[in-house]
C-alpha cells in the first residue's frame, strides 16, 4: 500500500458471527490487524459481557483503531465495511462513484442486513420456539403457531428473496457488477446462513456457484484460519 500504513486495527471477533466477514475484508485489503476473540455463552449463545466494554450494545462485529483520544470505534457490519473501504481501500473493492455498479454496490451493501437477514433470523427464532421444552399439553399449540408463522410468512419471504438474488446474478458474476466488491463480502453471511439453515441448494445454481467462488478466494481461506471454527459452514 502506498503512503503511511494505518494504525493497528483490532477486530473484536465473536465466534460464529457476522464478524467473520469483517475478518475476510481485512484480509482482502491486506491491512494489519489483530483479532480479539470472544466466546459465546454456552447456554444462551449470546455474546459475553466483555464486549459491552468495547461498545455499549455489547455486540460483534466491532473494530477499534488507534489509541487514546485518537481511537476510533466502529460497530455494525455495513458501517465497518464502509469505514474500511473508504479509509483504507485506496479505491479497491468498490466501483467508481456515479456508475450503475456503484448504485448496485450501495444497494447490496444495505440489502444484506436490511432485507436478507430479518426473515433468516425469524426462522432461527421460530425453529427454536418449535423445539423448546414446554409442558406437553401446550406443545401442540406452540408447534402449531411456529409452523403457521414459518409457512405463511417466513418461508415465502426467504424464497422470494433467494429467487430475486438468483435472477440478479443472471447478468453478472458478482452482486455489484463484473468485479468482486465489498458488497459480496457483506452478502456472504446471509447466503451462507440460507445455505446452512434455510434451504438454499442446487435449485438455485447461480447462488451456489457464487458461494463456491467466494469460498475459494485465498483471502477467505486466510480469514477462516485467523478466526477459528465457523460453524455456519458445517
């Protein structure tokens, strides 16, 4: 990289979480960083309280850069992606401003969390509701409600979104255009989650090919080595 090297970036990395894609972005950009790992509570699967000392919401991903009064703290996956690309990207991993590719880049950067993740999270919640221990006499009611919400609302929304994404990749290799960008990194988590938990399979071959191509990237492989087990891929 030309110019002054950035201060060391610390990624506050929660296991099996969205922070894996921030780690991947750091590897794609070749930035100096260190990983501060955090383990989930084995009973609740929530982040540990130590993360609240980094950011008040106590969630991951969070990055910090610099020390003392100059320290920068950035939370939220999309905001972190934009910060790293804008501050340290030197024009990489984003299309030129004002182009159709730039508009698509912005769209997919926000679609990942704003549209793609909510129904996937709802599916996770209602799957847990369906299997939660409850008194035997109300279990049919709980299961019936969970099944109804899933079949009438959650599953159709996930299917509609996957069909939309499959169609979008019919005319280009990557979400923003012909070149790989940070929008693809941002889109990785919802599509990996869909493949692991929500029925994304060979019936949508373009999305499966896209997943295969991101998983084959050397920076993605390095990020897996640096971040440790990532069970969403299991």
